[in-house]
């Protein structure tokens, strides 16, 4: 997929690929805009760290899949 307003892959990033096993990765949402939202459509779990509950998204590739751009924009517009 070509870089555009919907997709951007930064192969020069020192962390690329941040998720193993992905042939193509959308870096547009490198920092996930859904992180602070409850019930996001991604794959997450809550863990306990030093007595505090944290959202843990290490295994989530949802924001990095190009086909999820519209879902993310729609989700953000409703929250």
C-alpha cells in the first residue's frame, strides 16, 4: 500500500517492525489513539502494576492494519 493520509509505513524507524509477523504495517497510529478509551475494538487486557490497573496492548495490531483506518476514525468520532 502507498503512503497516504490513510496509511504511512516508516521502515526507517528504529522500532520497525514493532509487531512481528506483519507484512505491511500502518505506522499512522504508532501511538494508538484508542489507548485511553474503554471498550476499544482492539485486542487488550487489563493488568495490575504496582497496585494500579493498566490497559495492556502489547499484542494488539488493530491500529497497524490498514483496513482498520475507517473503523478507528468512526470509533473516535463517536467517543
